[in-house]
C-alpha cells in the first residue's frame, strides 16, 4: 500500500496489491537504462485520485525539479562529452550499418514459407518462415523482426456467382496486424477492404519513421467482416497478397517496459479538508452542510484487464525516442 500525507491527514494512493517485476539487463552497455527489458505483473489494484493527492504529487514534482537543477550542470557536461564521442563514426562503421539493412520482396509468394492449417490445433503459432491459417486469419512469422515496406492486394473473387450478385456492393473488411512484444497481443496496423476489380495499395508509414512504423517477428491479416453472400477463406489471400519487408538493427528498441494489470480500478475523490468549504460567485451566500463528508467518492473507473507498453530507441542526438501503447 502507498499513502500520501498532507498536514497530518493521510490519504491512500494505492491499496495493497501483488507486484511481480522481472528485469533483463545487458551489463555490457554503458548507460544504466540501455539494453534493459522490464516486465511488470500486477494483480487487482485500486488507485485513489483526489485534489489532495494531486497537490502532494505536484509538491513532490517541484522538489524533484529543484534537486535535478542542482546537479544538472555536471550531468549536462557528461552528456555533452558522451555525445561528442558518439559523433565520431568511421567509414567502416557506416558500411557495416548499410550491410545490416535488408530489403525483401514478395515474401509470402516467393516460396520460402511453409503453409500450415490450424484446424486441428487452434492455438498453433507459426515458426519462422511459416504461415498458419485459421478460420478468419492468416499469420506469418519472420526469423527476425521486420517492418512492412509495401503491401499490395490484387483483385480476388469473393461473391457468389449468381444473378443476385451482379449489382451487389458487398465488401470484405480486413485488418493488418502485428505482434506487440510489450502488450503480448496483436495490434491493428492498417484497415483495408478487399476488391474484386481494383488493386489496393496500403498506405504504410515510411520504414525510417520509427515514430509511426512498427517492427515485429509476426504479422497477421484478419478477415474482420464478411457479408452473407461473401465466400472467401484466408487461404485465398496468399495468391493475391504481395508483401515486401525490411529489416534493420535500428528498428529494434534499445529498451522495453511492459505492464499487465489484471484489474485496475481508479477511484476519484472529492476532498474538503483544506479547500472547497467556501462557495464563490452566485453561491457565496450559501454554506455547505457541516455533516458533508470531507472525503467523498465521486465515481469509479475500471479497466480489466489492462496492458501497457513502452519501447525506447536511442537517437542520434542526446535524447531518446519513446513509443507508448495501451490495450484494455
């Protein structure tokens, strides 16, 4: 449990909960936060928020700012020194970086992948260079983390061949997803619709835009919405799906933090211990009932379950790029 005290009045911030933290850290790296992977598992947790909580946390934040400002000059000097050292890059190092980047074309149809059906085993996960079909999904896995540089979907017949389907405008809604290591689930990357007559080019982020593009070992296409007269299976998408991919060490995060909470309940309070007793404006002639509780619960919000994730990449400048995600 965690409590905050204000003028000898104690307020509970976190009720008791179980916490499991696992940390994997490479000791070869210089910075304490580099090459660090943290996983946090929390059982049912209650978080209390109110005016007094916010006031105390603002006070703590201001005190920390003052403390950091006192030690900032020496830290800034060390940071500038390390940055100047990082600026020196030899031609051999640049050549190695270029060699580590790989572009791949037409991954699924080039013949390197093995196709498996998961009818017997619904929990079957693909191994590297395997494609697994489910009732509404096709999932493939690369031997290393890649981002998709180009996805083209060629026309595919999916309507019933009958006189009723000539003028029918039925559509098949699909999703392109990637596996998130921090959230431990598939996350939607793009939405698109299948067409019987048009070639579809997905508008994917630039491969060097680490703020927008995502990199993963496993990717998936899901048939999200099928009309009554639509007849199509995930196996039919292989012949019309052209996927180009790109791999580079720069796509891999330097550090990752993930948190899974079985149930998070946020309780909002109204506090009248130090403020709010005197009404203002048109209510200044009125007074609160003396029996009105000083600490009153206003409402509650529950997230069950809740997953949080953050990935951090080193930047060329003395700063870092962080990508955050949440799923509930």
